[in-house]
C-alpha cells in the first residue's frame, strides 16, 4: 500500500477534486521490502484484484484477499507484509480528498479503518467503479462505497461468485435502463422482473441488496428529478405530476417536498424571469 515509486506502481485512472481512482501494483523484477510501519496519506479504500497481502492496524494482522477491502483514514499507522520477495498483488484504490470526507461525515457516514469483508453491495459498486471512466459517475460510486462502511443492519449474505455478480449486474442495468426510458408510464415491479428474466421477489431482493434501495424508490427518484427539470422549465405542478408518472397529486407534492425540501409550487416562483417577462 506504500507509494514508493522504486518498488510500487501507481497508475491514475480517474482524478477529480473529490476522489482519485488508481491501480496499484509492484514493479516487476524488483525485490520488495515492506517498511516496518507506514502512515496513510489519505482516506482510501483498497480492493484486491489479484493476489493477497497481510495488513495490520492496531497490531492486529489480517490477510487481505479479493474477498476483502482495506480501509484507511488519513494519518493512520499501519503495516503491510508480503510473503514473496517479488509480490504480484494488484489492487484498485479509491482515495478521498479531505473535503469529500468532510461532506460524507456531514451525512452521518462513519470513518472506519482496517480489513473489512467484501459484501455483495461493495462488490457490485467496485465492479461498477472499474467500468467507469466518467468523473461524475466515479465520484458518485465512490461516495456510495464510503457509505457502505456504516454498520450493517443485518447479517451479510454469502458473497456471490464473480459470474453470479456479473449476471445480476447486467439485469439490474437493464432494469434501470427501463426505468429511465419509461418512468412516465405505470412501471410495475412485475414488469421490471419479467423484462430482466427474474422472478418478482427475487428481483426485488437482489435490486435492493446491490443498489442499496428498493426498485420502487429508485423509480420515484428518477420521476422526481424529471419533475424538477420540468418545473424549472415552467410546467405547472399538475401537468408535471402526470407527465412524470405520479397517479396522485397529493403523493407527488408530498414526495417532492420530502426530497427537495420545498413544495413543487415554489419552483416556478424562484425561477429567474426571462428578458421578455421584464417590465418595460
């Protein structure tokens, strides 16, 4: 995990003011010697893509494999050990800026350090992160990953095999594509499950486990964001309600206020008037 360029290679993949996504491995053919102790230069999450190593935080040694993640906080004393003189472990590392961590703290996300198990949700987000070259998407996924450090409310399910995770991930992407394309229609859970080739409640459970929210809540969020854009463009509350798929005006108003902190009727009043609307 150290950044000594003589023995370690750090390849930047995505870098923004909030997060840095990096590939970490070792220089081939160069003998590696682990320092007795290191101090983390940032808050970071490390996922092992290949091989393994041992890490110690607070004097407790744990083996870090592809079934774990290694979390550090800035300034954390830790140590790493490799059994081979020429280690071949390769990792994906997400580093967070201090401002990003401060923002996450403000949302009640705790700071956690040490070796943690790779839950199915963490594996799902890590998979998405590896496929993302978009800075905004990388920041969003990194934030969701950090949020998984909060203590789980129930026992973790057994970790999916890589092919299982890929199968579920493709079907969830299909479901989300359908939601974004047809949110204005009466989208049912049954429809989404059928289009994904899954049974109704198995689909609902997997979606919630991997996405971190049930499919209905995801659908409502998409509808509310579309509603905000329509209201900002000048549409009325009633026409917006029906245009984005809400069947009840009262439900729409309540959901919008809960999500954005203001009733939808105030959006138009706060919109800057165009030049043609200005008095002579």
